[in-house]
């Protein structure tokens, strides 16, 4: 009998306050929409129409956002109690999938740290297998991991002997740990490995003739002159084999496999989803563990006992996966680009958990293999499922072929689903529609940590891909508004809708970033006077929305500085990422473009890092998205000072123009770092002069074009 639970789940007491807030704020929204409708009927104008459209979209997002607050739950896990119900020999097999695609954008040393951190898990080595998917098919990556396999034979026993918590070597040695007997020796080995890999990366090629090891030569000579990133056969290498390879202390090592799936220009690539599906099939032929973990190549394990957090034999048979938060160790104290995703990692996870299903974030999730290959059943958890000890590499090569999926249900009903750039969120959505449940797990010590882009352009490009992919799902036959509501908890479907329609944020943001400003330039009032009772409604809605958002941030354990960064980035994203993701979706839907997955660079220079940690924006490159952001900032600056002039010249119009002055002034304050980058900075991270000049010309053109419209 259990002396203590393996996990607990408690509903948040704040849900009652949230429901009351939702009720009151809903009444205010309907009052505003009634006001707009009356104006449109009795005083029709394009201005009134656009304001109504903007507020309707805002109301939609507000309504979907409230779904996260209906029944938030907080879970606590007690892995120390696991020994009461299971021995280590009873643990299920665990396969770990790590995906990389470009050794120059995702440096192999960083990927190695991720792989080593999970190879060193406190988990039975005879049940642990790690697979590296190299979708770039790079000889350099394979060489780097052959070196890593040698180092792992020293690193794993060192970690376990001294119970090291930080099992990413880079993190361990960066923290200047207490010296153990072998610390200096292990660190020297690690630095030597890094130096060897760096030399090969700098050369860009490998001279196979310099090696004497037959196994190394055989592996590296698979690359021929015809071998390219988009055209190559399958390559599978067993870098470490359990029950065969031993570490320096005489203990057997876990499995470590390298996979570069076959690619053919004539065959669909299916991006990361295709790589994971190839891993699912290959691993099924080699180790076939009932549980697998998916990790991004830059998300290292921060807790060696993480696998024990999801081992609960009492959990329901329809349990599909457990999602750990996506946290980062390189975020500055301002969270300048809001890459910490406070609301998504705290509010959204607990909210969706209370509605029977988390959304998969693309990494840091333990899946039940059955969830990707079938429907929920009443079968009990197979704890002591044995893995294969002999490997059929011929079969593994065959199932990794790009032609294997032809005329099968892979990508549609089996494995990760295709058809979108965000296969992670889409797949979890489809699984939940089939009846699979998922939970969020947030231990006190973060299970995984990684790095986020510290360049604004890299961050905008990454998020543009996300929201374009989400919109592909939102406007399809699998839309959460139609398909989702019929096949899952309606509130859960609204949570998915909040994310999937996010590109539509550009509609109200663009309208409120330009319409009040252009009207102000022409001294035209479009909001009620301060003395008008309807003005009080606007004040209530503004303070209610921003005040509640601030409370959510504070409750989530964040700071006022980070909350302000969130407000700034929300408007910046509305004028850039959301807008461009919508246009990307439009041209792709019309067949004028094709889907393209661009790997986000994990490389940054020292100057960029210094600027970031000071809270300074990094521009530095020309980008169309910077132009749209700049134009909005310029229009707001120009309109604000023009509005002040109108008030001073026409004494007594403060009441009429106050609403527009406030919104425009808010835009000026929000946009100050952009204005600073255009005008006041001279460092390498400033806004390119060409981009600034183009932005000024576009802003002037907008002013001249719409000056006669008010």
C-alpha cells in the first residue's frame, strides 16, 4: 500500500474570481459592441466600421483566453514514492528522440550537450536508448557524435559517481563546480573534444584518410560527392550499444543511435514531423520502448531524475503524453523579447491541464508510443515490456526510406500529422480529438532548459513560422471552432482556437496603431468625449484588461519589467509577425508559394549577447518586418506631436481628442526602443539606414494617402 501519492492534482481557488471577472467583463464588451452598432446604424462611416471589426476580433480573443481560467489545476509529483510500487527492473523502456538539421545553425557541441545530459539519466541503462535525427544528413554531425560517444564513456560514470545534477558538461563546468578527484581530467577531455569538433567545423570537410579506426572509416565513407542535404540515402549508425559497450568503470552504456533519414527531392520532406515519424519506425525495429521523449537539440536535461516524474502505474489508460515547460537559461532580467512565455508556460498549461489536455510544445514531452499508433484502449500500462537486444538494421533502413510512407496512413492517422509547419501543436490537437489525454508537469527544479534567440529578427522569423503554421490548422477542416468543438471539451477547443487564430491579432493591432493616429493628425475625434458616459466604458475595458493581465503575470511569479516587455512585444508582433504570417498563409493557400521550414540559428556573437543582457534591442539586418514596425512607430510619433499641437492651438479640444492622444502616446512609449534604434544608436545592432529611409517614405505615403479620408 502506498505511504504517499505519486502525484496530486488540485483545482486553483482563483477560478471563482476568474469566473466572476469574466461575467462582469462580458457585459462591458457587449455594451461596447452595442455602442459601435448604434454608431454604425445612425452615423455610418468607415472609421466606425473598422473600430467595430477591431473590437469584434479583440472580443473573440478575449473570450477564447478566458477558457484557460475556467478550471486551472496545479499538479505535484512525488517520484520519491515510486520505489513503493515498482523496482527499477520493472521500469518501461524509454527512447529519447533528439532532432537537429543544420550543423552550422545548430552547432554540434550544443547538440552533444543535450544528448549527453539524457544519456546520463538516473534510469536503468538497459532500458534507455537515445536517437539523434540528423535531418541535414551531415558528415560533420556524425563525426561530432562519434567523438561524443567516446567522451560519454568517461562522462556518465563521473556524473553518477558524484551525483552531479547538471549533466550537460557545458553547464556543469560553466558553474565552476567543486573539484572532485577526476574533475580537471574530465574537463580537459571535454575541451579537447570541443577543440577537435571545432577544427573539423572550421574546415567544413573531413579527411577520412587521417583515421586508422576501421569503424570510423566505414561510417564516414558513406558520404560521397553526390551526397547533399536534400538528396541522400538513409544512414544509421550504432554509436553505443547496450550490453556491448562499457564505460571506463566497467558498466554497460545506454544505446546511442545516429539517423539521417533518406531524402529525395521528388519526395515530400514533411520537415520535423517526417523526421520524428522516421524515428518512430526505426526505433520500433530496434528498441521499441513503450515511452519516448522528444527533445529539441538545444534543450538539455536539467534534472537526471526527470523520467521518474511520469512513471505512475495508476494513471488512466487514455493518458497520451506529459508535457514539461519549455524554459530557457539565457533570458535577461527584462525578458526583452518575451521569450520566457510566462503566460503560456504558467497560465495556459494549468488551464488546459484542467480541461483534460495540454498542447504539445514541440519538445520536453514524454509520449506513450501507443498514442501515435492507435486509439486509447482499456489495456493496462505495460511496465516491464522488454526491448530487443539484437538490431535488424536492414529493416531499420527500409522503414526510414522516404518511399515507405507511400499509400499508408503515416502522417494522416498514424504518427505525427503532416500539412502544417507546427506539427507539434497540430498532432496533440488531433490526438485529443481521438480521446487521448495529456497533463502538465512543472517540478520545482526545471526538467529542461534551453536557449532562445537573442536577436529580434531571429525571434520574429521563428514566431512567424509558428503562427503561419497554426493558421493553416485554424482554417482547415480540422479547425478547433468546428472539428474541435465536436470532438473534445468545447472549452479545450477554444483554448486551441486562441493559439491557432493568433495571426488575426494583426487586425485590431494594425487598426488601433494607425486609425486613431491618422484621425488625430487631421484633428478628427473618433472616440467619445471625456465627459461622455461612454468614455467611462472605454476606461473600464482598458484598465480591466491591462490590470488583469498584470495580475496574471504577478501570480505567475514574473516581474513588472517583464510584463511591460510583454506589452511592447505584443504590439510589435501585431505589426510584424502576425501580419506577415497571415500573408504567408494567404499566398501559400493560393498556391503562389510552398511551405518552407527554416532552422532558427542558435549562434550569436559576443556584442549581441552584451546588448541583450542590457535590455537593448538587436536589429542589425534588413527585414521587411522591421519596415512595418518602423512605420507604425513613425506614424505614432508624428501623430502624437501633431495632436498636442491641435490641442494647444484649438484650446478646449482636449476632451474630444484625449482618447486618441492617450492611444498615440501609449504607442510612442511602447515604440521608444524602435525609435532609438532608428535615430539615436550607432552600434552594430542599430536599425539599418536603408530600412529606416524606406520606413519614413512609407509612413509619409500613408499620411498623404489617408489625409483626405477624415
